[in-house]
């Protein structure tokens, strides 16, 4: 990561310029093209030394709010956390070690959740621990059928 240079200058403009250089018209499109990459890796793709994960997530939240797709963003972040913690899918057995790994992934997910969705995220986490998905389940994007069931989009 950077030595603080990521906060120098207009980082929002820098990120959007990098996104365009990568061939995408929005940060959301860039992130959705890499749905299982952690935020840190998305930031590194945009700038090894001058873009960080917090900035990427801030930009994604801003775009999601404008598009009224915040719940989709929240689901997408769960995909990122689960992919990082369980690259081979949901564990077959939720022993103490795996329960800890699940709790850790859910905790990181909650950290990168806007305040408006914290309660729903807590409820989803409780459901995933109480009624685990099938072994090997590995959502590949925010439109995963199980994720849509657990955290559906708001209806207008």
C-alpha cells in the first residue's frame, strides 16, 4: 500500500481517471468486472502507491447511492469477503476454526457496510451461522440467488 500518498491531491479524480484508463465508465463497472477481488486488490489495480481500499469503497458507496443500488453493493462486498476467506467455497463443517473464519469474514463485511444496512447485515450473518449454506457454496457476484434471498433489493 502507499505511504500516505493516496490522500495527496484529488484522489477521487485520480481514481476515476484510472478507471477510465482501464476501459470502464464507472468505478462500479470496474469493481463488478472483478467481483471476487478484495477491496485492497481493487485499489492496487488502480494504483499501487496512490489508491487505497477505503477510497475505493467510498467511491463505490457514492455511486451506489446515486444509482439507488446500495443493497447490491452490500451483497457484492459480502462476495468479496467470502471469496477471500473461503476461496474454495463455504466449509463443509462449521467446527470452531471455521466458525471463527466465518465470523471474521462477516465482521469485515460489517465494517464495510454503510450504517443504513448494518442491522440487515447482522441479521444475514445470524442466518448464515444458524442455517449454513451448502458446502462449497461460493457466490460469484451480488446477484447470487441465495444472497438475493437473504438480502433482497429494496422495492420502491
